[in-house]
C-alpha cells in the first residue's frame, strides 16, 4: 500500500487516523505511553501512603526516572540492531512485570532498598515506545510534509497523555487502593507495547542490516551521536529541558506560595499543556515557509521572552491568576512546535539504521535536563525566591535559542547535502 500524502489543515490529522498503517501504531503507542505520567505519580502516592513519607517516595520515583534516562539510548541502539518488534516486546513485558512487582512489594511493606532497586530496574527496562513511533513515521510516510503532521499529532498526544494519565489515576484512586493505579499503568505498558509490535510499522522499521543509504552518507557511524549535526540538536534539547524542569517547579511554587494553595497548580499546568497541544496542532497542519532549522530559534526565543514576562509578573509579589494563565498559555504555544522541530531535524539528519538511537537520545536528554532543572529550581526558590527561579528558566531557554541559532548554518548544509536518499519503506496494510 502506497502511503497517501496527508496535505495540510485540520483534516490532515483525520487522514492520518483513517490510514490503518499509521493509526494502528499511533493508538498502540498512545496506550503504552499513559504509563509515562501514571507510573511515577502512582508510585509516589502508593509509597507515600504506605510509608507516610514523601522523602522515601521521592527516592523510589527518582530511581525509576534515572533508570529510564540510562536505559532509553541503550534500547534505542538495540532497536537499530535487532529491530523494533523484538526489543519492544521484551522491554514492555519485563518493565511491566517489574513495575507491578514494585507496586505489590510496596503494598506488602517490603524494605525500601528493594522498592528502590525494583523501580530502577523497571525504569532501566522501560520500552522506548516514543523513539520507536517517531522513527516509524519515516517508515510509514515517504514525504517530509506528512511526517511533520505525524510528529505534530504525536507531540500533541503526549501533551494530552500528561493530562489524561493523572486524571485516570485519580479516578482509579477514588474507587480502589493505591496499588491498583500502578498495576493499571503496568497493564497499559504491556498491552500497548504488544499491540504496537503487531503493526506493520514495527515489523518494517529499518535495522542495522537494512542497507539503506543515509543522508550525507552517514550510515557508517557507529553511534547516532557521532552523526554530524545530531549532537548540536541534543544540546538544544538539553538547554530547553533544563528550562522545562525549572518552569514546572516554579509553577508548583507559585501555586503554593503566591496563589494560595496547591489546588491552583492544576490550572497552571492545564494552561501551558493546552497551549502546547494547540500550538503543536497548528504547526503540523500547515506547510510553513521557514524550515525547521530556521524556525527553531524563533520559537525558543519567544519561549524565553514569555518566561521573562512571567518572572516579571511573579516578581510583583501579587500576580493575578488571570494574568498568569494567558501568559502560560502563550508560552505553551511555543513548546510543542519546538519539540516537533527537533524531532524533525533528527529525522532529516540521521541515517535510518541509527534513527531509533537518535530519537532515544533525544528522550533521554530531555529527562536528564528536566531533572537537573527541577533540582536547580528547588534550590533557587528556597534561597532567592520565585522571581529568580523563573529568570533561571528564561536563561536556560535563551541558551537553547542561541544554540539553535548557532547550529542553523551547519544543519542547513547537512540536510541539503547531495546524495541524500529517501528512507521510506512500504509498510503495507495493518
């Protein structure tokens, strides 16, 4: 089956969802990735409920996050060598079993060391479903414009999963005890992973033995990070994710210290997530005159300026919620497009037999940077206050903007280099 060109406008997303070889992987990955938001929060709440201490619960969820950050590029590289199906099937089942074991162990008052170890290994085995689906878009859609639509819908779905996952978790908690949401998250991981492995996209994803030719003849590189241009994209993501981490912590601090309670934090996150989702859909629905490598400095620059505006509002001492909400919504409009552009750049720069690893490195760098930003923001809030925490986020995003601007000329040479071949694969019907 020859993949259709999705075109532009909102109907492009409907065309993607009506095309079985694309809809199957997308929905399967969406189910599997509910775990991304459900599992950490579920573990945190369960361990806190059993041990009555946030400190220990934070250590357990931190171990899980560290495991994911370490394991993600390893499994991405494994997918490039052994293919997506084998890698994802094993990791989905193993990680789900370990996550369930951790939840049951916490309910049975197992030693804290055992909970931390199980969480770390569950994270280490976490299936690289996001890098897999991002790599699969190249398999499903031959033309770059259709892949931009797919990247946009995927990024928006991830934003929505960070809202839907906690809502589902809250609904389950209202009816059951704290162990059940973690078990449900493990079930989503296993079920979604297995379903994805049954798709034609997973079967036909390029592996090291595929023999495809890469952009600028880079297929000989032993690692994705040595492919020209990839490291500079990762640097941009690192700076951006440090800003993300600082922003998230700063919003939580704003709700509790200025707006009168933690119950307001949901409104703040809803504004920024809603803006990001809408921004991603708008960006993916059109063929813009400026290419990704030229637009990225603009969106990240706007992100930094808006963060400085939020810092100014917070620094006044008594910011009104109705002032912060539109600022956060506007900030969100820049986030998903910036992420989509980086995913698209990797798609253009990386050879097919290194694309899984490259997208996994992007995810890992995102997690590491966000964790670092969260830690820095916590220290800054306690020592200097919320104004400087938001300023720190703006500074990190400003460095991201400068990095993107500096990389633009090189990305342009690499993407337009002669000898670049199409890597699309006919996926057939699901």
